[in-house]
């Protein structure tokens, strides 16, 4: 499925899942914040998850909290000043018009960002979602160690892979599965079995696994500027990241997507 990347174009990265509650949007939010604020990757987000609108609503909660707390707003402004940039842009959209909304956004920009992250609806097997899927360069699909949901996730991954190979208009370069919400104390039998199955079917899985942690639910209201994990204005607090797998995963994403920081590193 690996094809030569279209040079000069922003990379389209979709987050998709076949089951709600697998942490798709939370992972997309964390990735966007670390890449943008810490790694200096220029990006924008397209929230086309019409039922949840996780990105859009997270930004609203962050903004409302800042407006209601001048002290917190001042502290956040000081932190943002260190990064030397405004917050990343969130485009509120729907699957059937997501790409056209991105094109409208590009026309307003002097320079297109390096990366566009699309947060898909929780169930991707609709005609609109399949059409959107094949316009992505890459798709990340979080999976949990549940045989029933894994079967549907694998079916979706194989469908997109086959479309990417056989459909002339497809941009798909790769589809990555990601083990998420892993319980460190639980047996890894299901994970090992399905990882082997994925390898046999030619379905790539990230080497990194994301471990289950209540830290992922810590927003600005709970953690403040210094103890936040999910925030559209800040990356997760470094002290909260060990043992989650997040930093290792972000590094792997950058390698697989060939993302470059503003200074080319």
C-alpha cells in the first residue's frame, strides 16, 4: 500500500474506528497538541465527527473556562507565548464536505500546513465515510483487546487497503492499527493473537501500545495549566506522560509519516 507521497501537499491523516469509546478522539487531540505546540509541526484539525464533535467541544470548554477565570487565562497566555504561536485551527465539518472545507481554509492561508488531522465519526462504514477514507494519505485506527470489535476493525482496515490499491483516485499510503487502553495487569493473549493475525494479513500495527490511564481524562478544569492532559491550547503535561506510551507513539507517528519540524529535524 505504500506509494510515493505527493510532494508539496499537506498530509491528510484520518482517525477512524468501528466502535465508539476506543479513545479515537482523545488520541487525536493528544497527538495534535504535542505535534503542534512541542514539535513545531504546522497543522489544522477537521472535526467531522458530527455526533460527538470532540475537538470542537474541547476547544469550547477550554475557551469557556479561560474566559471565566482571568487568572487561568493569564497563565495560559504566558504558556502560549513560550511556544510563540496561536492555537491550531479547528474546522467544524461533516464527512461529505470535509475535504471541500479544507480547500476553503487553504485559500485563506498564505502557506498550507504540513498536516491536516481528520477526526472521523465513530462508525466509518458509510458511503460518505468510505469516500472520505480514500482521500486520506494515512489512517490511524485505535483498537482494544475485544474480539468482536477487532473483527469489524480488521474488516474496515482490509477494505481501505484494498481500495487504496485498486482505486485510481485514492491517496491512501498506509493504514495503521494502534493498540489502545491496554491493561498492564491483564493477559496479552488476545493482543498477541490479533497482532500476529494482522501481520499475516499485511495490516500494519504501531509498535507502541497506549496504556489505560485516568490521566487521559484530565482537562484544563481538572489539572490546570501545569497538570492538564487533554487540551486544545496546550500539550499534555510532561509529568503525566510516563507509562502511557504517548511520547513513544508520537515519535513513531513522526517517523512513519515523515513529519519534519519547522527547522527540518
